[in-house]
């Protein structure tokens, strides 16, 4: 139910691993976002802000990427794994 109906977009996923040290530094995220905003395509920035256990506990810290939203950048929080995979499958590029 949370599939994104889009094709030809770019997916940017700067957060990875179980440690904040594995994610892109905030300054680098900002530089990549600035570059992506110059492109003519829709860009989806996805976070890992979703519950990962039966008790609804956050496996990772909440990643607030809303500061990077705007122009052609849409931040997607709480996207399911199947929806994320579909978004990547229909993208023109994935940066992660």
C-alpha cells in the first residue's frame, strides 16, 4: 500500500548500517542533494526511520532528512522494504 507510483526517478539513501559512522556525513549529504536538485528528475531520499521489531522499537535512530526536502527532492520516511525495493527497481539510478 505504500508503493510510490513513479518511473525514471533517482533514489538517494545516505543512511546505512547499524552505526552512524556508516552513514554519509551531513556535509556530504548536503553537497549531493545540491547536485541532485539541478537534475530534471524526481529524487526520493529514503531514510531508515521505521520500527524494526515486534514491540515497535526503533532499530536505528530516527533520521531527520526533512532539511533536504525541496525542489525535486522528496523525503520518504517509514517506507516498507517491498516499497523501497520497488522504488529502486523502477529508478534510473540509486545512490547509497
